[in-house]
C-alpha cells in the first residue's frame, strides 16, 4: 500500500490506476515487482548510492549512475527520491524521534558530518534541476558526484 501511495503522489485517480495494475498480477508480489510495475525506484538504490558517496568511492558511484540509467530508471525521479532520502538521513541525525513521530522508518546511522550532508543536498538539488535540460541526462548527477568527492 505504501508503494501505491508513493506512486500516486496524493492523487486518488492515480492510486486507483496503480491498484488496478497490481490486481492484474496473480500470486504474491515481491517489493521489487511492485516497484517495477508502478515505475518506482527500488528502495535499495538509495542506501547503495549513499554508501558509495560516504566511502568517497567515485568509480563505484559513477558506475552506479550508469547502471541505473542503462536499466531504464528515470534519472530525475531517482534524484528527487534520493534528495528525500538525504533529507530523512539529515533529520534522523538531528533528531531520530522526528521520523518516528511522522510514522516513518528510522534511517541507517550514516557516519557523515552535517556539513557534508548539506553539501550533498545542495549538489543533488541543483543536479535535479539541470537534468531537465541536460543533453546527457545522467551528466548532472555525475558532475555532482565528482564535485562532492573531489
């Protein structure tokens, strides 16, 4: 149900369409199958990407971007969701009870300082805006990674 809410972004008609898509499947669906059916970014992508950034692993971060692009992931949508993931990580660092009070799952305790988190949020917010006009859709993300990990 959470996936349907995410896919519909608050629009009842979109939620009905998503539910209809899922009802056409027989048997029990995995989280990955639901994400694929609804065009959502798999939840595991965000912590994986974050891990590369925290480890200062440029090569793996850039390979990750290329891999998800090649698999057909909408780069703007991924970046939007990653920014939300970063926001939750930051909120969790400031006060873990905030996410719990909002009914959201706690975030992993990433070992990253607040200044780097703010820089990440700014870089990826700018990258998301640039994706819309970039001739190479993954380039703004790649540049954000390179600037962050320089």
